[in-house]
C-alpha cells in the first residue's frame, strides 16, 4: 500500500487541506483542484469535493468501510492500530505508525497530542517524494474546524505553528 501511495504522489504537486474554518475564506481554496493530489483529513471530506487521499488519525475505519472505499488511498495514522481494521479494509488502508516520529512530535509540541495535520506533513515529507507539498486550512487551532464548535484543546497550536514555520522557511512546504 505504501508503494501505491508513493506512486500516486511521486513528483506531483500535493495539497494538504486542513480543517480550519478559515479554509473557505482563503481565495486559494477555489484553486486547489489544479493540484495533482488533494489530501483531506479526519472529518474534512465533504461530498462533492475531490479527495485523492484521505488521511485520518482519530477515526476508526471499520464502521465507515464504505466511506473509505471512495478514495484512491487511505492513510490511518495511529500508534494503536492493532485490531482496528475489519477484513474488508485490510490491504486497502495504509496504517502508518512511526513511533519515533510521533515521539519527536510529542516532544516538540511540549507534551500535547501531535495533530493529524502535523502528522500528515511529516508522513508526506518522510515517506513520499512530491514535487511540491502545499498546505491550506492550517491555522494551528486559532479558530474552530468547520465541523467542530470550538478550537481544539488537545493540541499545542503555538508549538505546531513554530514547527510549520520552520518547514516553510526551509522550503519543505508552502502555505497557500
């Protein structure tokens, strides 16, 4: 499955669509269809919107097996994936649980839970070779997500913002 994801992403423009409510106010949101690969996260897929890869961390894929089969690839980022996939999804969902990366992210966000968005960036930088990796809809929990009623309290938005800023300055990602 990882090889299929790598093939899908190899030398292509990839946009990671975060779930901040501000994503809809960004004029660049109307242009994301021009990118080769569109990645959405957790509950960020909305019917009628193109999604090439769906990446999740908090969702148990088994109850949503029909939903998962709509996408070219599904990546489930969790440390405790054991026994979470029903047999219909085995081999269709790539489970990425690199403990060292999670531990480093956990330390870098001062003991908070690393967000799905931060883990998504790490996954694509460490495991794939896109031509360019773009992000949109990442405001680091300054506002609510479009499907939650309040900003997230599980994560350290300020620490994640610093990490993402460094990656931007290094040219590893580009914010739309």
